[in-house]
C-alpha cells in the first residue's frame, strides 16, 4: 500500500541528502554504503517513526513489522540470526538526529548477547575473553542508557575487578574475571532497575530503539537544542547496524580520524587509534590512544586503505570529514562519517583551501563559514609578552582566551555564573551531565581526553574556549582542587587563565590583546605581508568573496568621528544611524538642561544658540570621517527627563537644603521641572518627533547645524552626504510638519551659503502605526530606516529595558521563543510588518531607500531576512560590520 508510511530504510536505500528523515548518521552511512565503502550492513528507523511515537506515546503499529522485515533481510545477508545461540548476529543501536546532539542516548553495542549466545560467540571467535568482555559491555551500556542505572555503579565494579586482579587496564582482565563481572553487572541491573537484564535479543533491540526515541526528550537533549537553536520537533532516527569488533585482540582496534586538522585546517593525518578496543573507549579517554599516524606501523594494510577512503570522502563531500572506524582482525570497517566540526579559524582556512583545490567555488565557500565564527575570531587573545605563570599545557581544543575562577563541578559553575562570576570549569573529563556547567563557564579545562573527547567536541560546537587533556594537572573534583606540577594547589575560586588556541594553562589573570583578525580590519596587519598568518589571509579572501556577492550595503551606527573612522576601516559604507542624543551628554548636559527648563522664549533661544555651534562641529567631524558616503543623522529621540537629574536624588537634595535652611531656589525649580516632565511610561511618552513638535526650535537648530556643517564641507571641496532622519513617527502629518520647518531652514542655509545641499529627509519606522501606514508616510519621506528595537518593543508590548532580565528566561525555557526577539528579528510578527511596510513604501515611492538600524542589523539570521525582504542596507555597531558584510554575502548565495 503506497499510503502506508515507510518507517525503515536499509543502508542501501538512503543517501546523504535524506538527513531530515534518516538523521545525519543514517544518511551518511547510506551514502558510504552506496559509494562502495566497507560499511557493516544495517538499517535506519526514520525520524518520522520517532515523531509518531513521541506524539502518540506508542510505537506505530507498522513499525514493528517493518523492523522485523528488515531484520529478516539483515539476518539473511549475514547468514545468522540475532542472538542465535551457536553463532549470534549482534547489532548496535545508535541514535542519530539531523544535527549531532550530545545529550541524547548515543549507542548500545553488542545487542543480541545473552547467557546462551555469549558461549556461541566465544566459540565462533575462538576467544572466550572477548565474548565475555562484549557481554559485560552490553549489560553496562544497556543498563545505563536504556534502563537508567547510574553508570558509576558499573565503573566502580569494573575498578574493583581490576583492583582485585592488581591490574590497571581492562584488557588485562581475563575471561574468568569478566564472567564474574557479568554476574555482578546483572545484579546491579536487577537491584537498580527492578528487572532482570533481558535475555531475549529482540526485546533488547526493541527496548534500545524505544530508549533512543525517548532520549530525544531527555533534559540534556532539550537544553542542548535550546542552546543551539535546534527545533524541538525534528525527532531522531535510530540506526541498527551489524556489529564488527575492535576488541578481538591486538590486530583489532577502533579509532577516529579527520581528513584535515579541525583546528588549523591543514591536510594531514589527524586522529586517534586504540588497539583492542570497542566503541566509546577512544572518546571516553579510558585508555591512552596513539596518534593515528602510528597505525601505519601497527597495520599497514588497513592504514593505507583508510587513507584511500579518507581521500574518497573528502573529494565526495568536498569538505573536512570526520570518521569513526573499526578494524576487526585486519579488516577495516567504516562506522560513521560526517562533515566534521571545526574551529572558526579552520572553517575560514578550509573554505579557501577547497577553493584553491578547485573543489568548491566562491559562493560555496561562503556557505562554509558564518558570522558567528567570524565574531569568534575577533575576540581578544592573551598577551604573549605578559609576565605569566604557565603551569601546564593541554590540547588546544577550542580557541579563545578565557579567564575565570576555578570551579570543579557544573553545579558550582552554574551557581557562580548566575551571581555574575566568570568561571573556568575544571574536570578530569566531561560527560553530557556537564552540559549546563559548560554553558555557564567562560572556558573548560580537562586533564584527560584528546581532541575528540566530549569536552573538546562540545566546546567547539558552542564556540567556547577549551583546553583538554592537560595531563600534568592533577584534578581532584571531590576535594575541589587541582595540583599543578611543582605541587602548587589551585583551590576553588582561584583565578586561572586558559588559552584554547595554544593549549596553555596559566595561574592568575593573563592580560588579553586584540585578535589578528581585528588588527587586519583595523589596517594594522596586511594580508600577504610577512607577519600575516594564514588566518588573516583566509579572512581577507572570504570578505572579498562576500563583498562581491552581497546586494545589501552595510552601514554603521556611529555618533562620533572615532567610531565612524573605525567603521569605515571595517568596511562600512556610510552611517545608518547617528544618535544625536549621545552628543548632548557630558559638559553639554547643562545646556540641554537650560533648554528644557527655559521659562521664556529668550532663554530658550539662548540655549539653542549655545548648542548650535557644538552640534555643527560634531557633524563636520562626522562628514569628514565619512566623506563621500551617506551619513544618516537622527534628530533628538529620547524622553527629556533622561537629561535631567534623578527625581528621588533631587527631592532628597531639596529636602536637605530646606531643613538646613540653605538657599535652594535652583534645585526647587529643577525639581518642579522634573516633576512636570515625569512620565509613567516615558518610552511611550514625549520623545522622538513629538519633541520636535512641542519644543520650538529644537529640531530646527539640529537641522541648521547639519545644513551649515554640510555647507562648510562643500566649501572645502569635500563631499558630505547628510540624511536627516525623524524618529518615532506614527503618522504622516507629524512628518509633514517637521519636514516643512526643516525645508525652510535648509533653503535659508542654501541661500546664505549659496550652496545646493541636496539633503535627504526620511523617517524611522519604529511604531506599528507607521508600518501600517507606510504608504502614506512615504509621501513625505525619501527613506525609511526600520528601528527594529522600538518596533519589537511596541509590536510585542515588551519593554526593551526590562524583559530580558525579568521573564525572558522563563519564556526561553518554555520554548515560547528560542532566542530573544530583541536579538534576532521575529520574522512572523515584527518581520512581516517590516516586509509589508517596505512594499507599501516602495509602491508610493519606487526609489524609496530602505534600511534597518536596530540591533538586528548586525545579527546574522536577521541580516538574511532583511536581504530577503529587499532592504537596501543594514546598519550596525562598528564591531559587527565585518559579520554583517559576511552574512550579507552569504544571504546572496
Ligand atoms: C530602534 O528603535 O531600533 C533604534 C535604532 O532606535 P533606538 O535604539 O535609539 O531607540
Ligand atoms: Mg528607536
């Protein structure tokens, strides 16, 4: 029946483009199978099956039959039945969502072993030790991940068995020891889970599949998804794969490999290999791995084949791949591949390397990096010339410079960071339980584990600084301390610094210096010069790709010449928002205060006259810094009381003076004014265009300052391009009145200076009414700039100054939104208003210029949205300009 959903795909049926349905792991296993690479046969249960199960609480009826059919086929291929007593087929059950997700149930190996079939396996393999080792691993993994037994109990029992034998590694345990351990493990299961370890192989498999489904909604998985903004409704696939064994002796083993160095991007042999081991052993740092290159001397044939396969994969995926493999008695098997995680720096380098190799083009290269990575590369680094006390060195697992107080458990990390402390989470090794501590910490330091350890992989994914495997540090989590070589002890709360780019660990606070990428943008480092490293070169080239590709222009939010010049160095194509209120602070506050308090026309005129030359000088400097490029100057926006003293403070001062019978006339007058101007909801009060309409002369003074500054620059044969922007307009009438006055002033300045100024006048769209009547407003505006901060505030009814601290955490936790709408544009609500207003505005005035100057202008996801709705430019703070350029380029691919 074609209408019945297909819930199970054989590895031969899928391909890499079916990640939604088969998950990343399943899709890539299928892809490798179809490339003819040695993948053990198996099948994948789809995410649809998982979703159906999670929605209804029951496995879909058809699923069991389909699984049976595929298991039959697998048994036929392998020539043995699951758990068959004399020669058992064993399978692994592995989770695999569309995005790789630590925190979900990962793997149960050796399913199909039981008290009976363990004997059969021993006979078939001719190795009793191996069979019992496999069985104890099954009970351990099954007990922990399927039945929810505390994993430490098994670990403790294993340690006890080793201690009893006086051996240090598990490979030294003999069959008899392992047999006893199996009995012990079964007892643990019985006591802890209240049931026997299931002896029926099909029951084992079915329970494991269900556990994978359930793990999608585990706490850690949910936390990870929120953090990474992965939708909660994707579900996970489940891979059932016939077992191959890396623990069959010294000619067997298991490993992980990267086709390039995930830290530098260089091509070469990167990875770890562990002889006579299975599954998680490599990643868990249980025994010491050897560098992958040593496999060449251990098993040349497998090594050569692996190198060949790695080349096939790189050329096929046209990207860095990471790989899990197992060697079973000299036979190489591929257990997983995926396009590998990498550091931000490596992402840029690899993208340009692949272009140079002719594997991808410039447009494709842009899809291989993102703005968040670029932002990460712009973080400061440690000052290498600083006098510091280096106490250790581990593996540079995830770059960055992190300084914070040492904490030794996730609970403390979360608690301290909530109270505003910066912390470094120090662990022997991390596991998925440490996720919230890792999120809370500035950086993560471990004493065990390699580049592929949990800490390293997760930290890289989060863009968090991490040094792992710093072996000379003795971490004692129970006593909350760490001993460094030489015997010095670092207690909880002591400050440490870790460098995720070099792996170095320091005591105390190390000063930081700007990143070379910022030095490059600042023009202090040049690509191609001797001191420029490969990273700067790669960033330089990627920025050029983006600039060639993008349609959106990028401007800066800047209010002074210094910021404007920096913005220009960073690639700004003008100023999209100069907030003139920032020019009224400092010494000028008093002048503004006098303006606000003026009782008479003459007083007001006088203070405006005093402000005019100051404003004019500000604008001259801005035009100079941005010569030849547009400079959008917004007339005064905030509520006036922001320029006046605090009402409570002032009341106290007045009361005090009164009681001391001191003169306090001025204070009293000020207090009365403050009272007069006090508003319950100042953000909805006398601000924006409303100020211009009720305070005579204020806006015209600013317009005059702009016009005169422009005239002065023109007289100096320069090219000022001023645009005057009116804030918080709700109706075209407001704009018309202000415009008329402004036009008069401009005409007057043009007459007296004999200059044609060509000043554009436009408005911000930051109120819902403005957006809804954009067609009318465009009659009086030559440009729109969407003020998405206020627009978000007014569309949602969220106070932008309060909500992030008050209830947003609860909203994020409940999944009402995955990210604050003040950070990433709310496409459905605020965004659709922007799109509609843009359309209506252009219908009235086809050459209407459209931009955005709210915080969203520098947010990667929002930049893509503004590209899609056809804006002309985004404007953001100077430091975010490179990110906006890159994302605008990516949006145009
Ligand atoms: C806005 O509201 O988006 C805006 C840019 O103006 P401000 O942040 O100054 O209110
Ligand atoms: Mg605003």
